[in-house]
C-alpha cells in the first residue's frame, strides 16, 4: 500500500471540487483531486447541467422549426434519431470532461481516480484501479455532491422508472410519460420528452409549479406548458405505482380524473439529497444536520478545523455556480485570506422554454421579511426585440426598496432569461438603484432593454409602457 502526502486534498471533482483544486494550484499549493470518474466534472458535467442543456437545445430547435410556419417558413416534420441524439449529448459530455481534465494537468493537479474513505481529520484511503493509497493532507475539501431523491413507496425496480440521471440517458421516446414533481428538474426533462414526441403529464403536490418562485414569473411558463404537456395536475399526490404488462399504473390522490392512469414510463423528479454519508466521516468532528447537509461556517470550514465542505453537500441552493464560488472562499481561507461566503444574489435559472430566472429577494421572500418594497414590471409584449423574434411571452421585474429604490431582487421570465439574469446579479451585489438601471444605456433592440425599462417603470417614465408613478423623483 502506497503512502503519499499533499497540502490540499479535494474529495469530489464536480464544479465545486475541481474549482477548489484548480484555485489552490493557482495559489501555488500542492493539490490532489479524488473522484471515481475518469475525468473531473461531477454530476453537473456527467449527469446534470450539461447533458440536460444539450437536450434542451435540441428540443428548442425542434420547437422553433415547428413554430416557423407562423412566419411563412415551413419545414418537413422533424424525425428523431434517438441514437444519434444520444451520441450528440454524450459527445458534449466527453469533450467538456476531457477538457477539464486537461486543464487540471496543465495546473499540475494530481488526479486520482478511485473511491475514498476518510481515516481521520488529515488522511484518507483511496481504493483505485492501481491499488490502495493512503493520502495524508494538511487541509481537505469535501465536495461530494448529491444524488436524486427516491421515495421507496413510489419506486419500482423497473426500466420503466426513471430518475434525473437515467432520464438523461434517453432510453427512448415513450408514448406517454408521467413526471412526478413540478420543480425545475421535472419541467426541464418533461420539456425535452414532450418536444421529442411524448405525451407528458406532470403531477405536483403543491398549488403551483416551481414552488419558491414568484407566481407572476411561473405563470408565463405555465401558459406555454399547458399547450406542450398533455396534463398538469396540481394539488395532487401519487400514492401508488404498480407495473403491469402495458406500463406503470399510477394511483393519484387529488382533484383529478381518472384516479388511476397508465404510463409507458414514470420519471421521479422530487429533488436531490446530499452525499454526506462519506465513509470514515465519523472519524472526524464534522457535524451533519437533520437534512443531511454538512455544517460549515462562513468560510465553509466544518467543525473539524482541517476540513471544509462546499457545494451540494454543504447546503442549499444545490447549484453548480454556488459550489464554484464556495470553492474560492474555502481555498482562500486555507491560504489565509480574509474570505467569507455572503452572496446577496445567487442566481437561479430554470432552462425550460420560456426560461425563468431570478436572483436576490423574490417578492415572497421580501414579504416574509416584512420589507416595504415596490415592484417595477416591464412586459415583453412591449419589447421590440421580443416581438421581432415572436416571443412576447415574457416579463422582467425589479424588486426595489420602497424608500431608496435599491434593487433587492430581479426576476425574468422569457426566452433567454438565463443569459439576462447576470445583470440583475451585478445590480443587487453592487447596490444599484432603479435610477442606475434607468440611466444605464442599453443597446436597442435587445431583450436586455427590459431591465432598463423596468427601472423607468419605477418612476412612471417607461417609453413603451404607460404607467404613471406619483411622488417619485425623475
């Protein structure tokens, strides 16, 4: 058994783990990155963000080809080559993971493929194809990610049952698909399968899709999904699943009829759980809360001073960009820098069509905190660029401090919202006001103008929307 040592050991090579390893190497530290995959990438690159967006891009192209008839351009009905589509998706994954691996080698990060177990606060044992290695380290970063939630009573050991990982393998395009869960994962994957030809139904136990997002943004998406999906069943629960010759029989509880329906496949998309059951964690002082997240301080340091935790395993929101930012905070702390994790605006994006994106405080969160806010909304029906691309189904809004006009949050629903929200993040983080948004010249004609005009709406001066506002300074 070989024994080695390093300054920083990172367990888990997802967007948090490899970002931590690379930043540590940039700061001149000796780094070892450990993961079971051939190359860094984690769930995001292998089984999450990247393959899903590749499929969503294809779905958008198919939808636009169909929609082009409204503009006087008619294409033949698209045919779907599932094998080729699957190969395209896998090619994207392979290219990106190989590229990340190469960047790691250029930084001289030692990458070890294997399964690790902690043996103490400064050591781990790695079982790999070339044998077992004992690795001693000065500081360790736990970036083990998360996995799809499975509800035992709603799961069958059957190829007809899918989770967010197996659904991305695109085994086929089933005639009918039930998506259990109206969150972003279920809606994104449901959009892909529906556009490719499946009759998709969604069941959500709460009164609306995308719980936690403001309703005015969700309504924009809901209207479009009503046309795309076969059914959207709200305030409804799945109480039983059973496999039979023709598919999976699902028993529903709610204001829906019939109470029993049969689907070719069922996708369970009810969230994700942190991978905090790390072998050997009990040999350290690391604490795990009742939700399964590893507890950390503002520098992402655990109760064990030598160990840090970042990404999905360290708490909500479970987003790749949040993990990458935490990585820099944790490594900065290792290096002795005065770093702290205190973002005002972590953007969230739902990559459906239309997209929904928000950052900072939502209206609902502002109300819960008892804040006095004004909301300035600009409808995309008055946005020239949205009309030229035949996508007026959109909305941009600013959540503003009523007294100062400071931007506390931004919400966008519409095609390309995920690209636009970054300006909102900068506005919140920099303490911009509605006047700053109004006075910043935006290019015309673009979708980004909606942010400027939302600022104008606050003062009752929007060029393209007549909505007087009394008592506010120009």
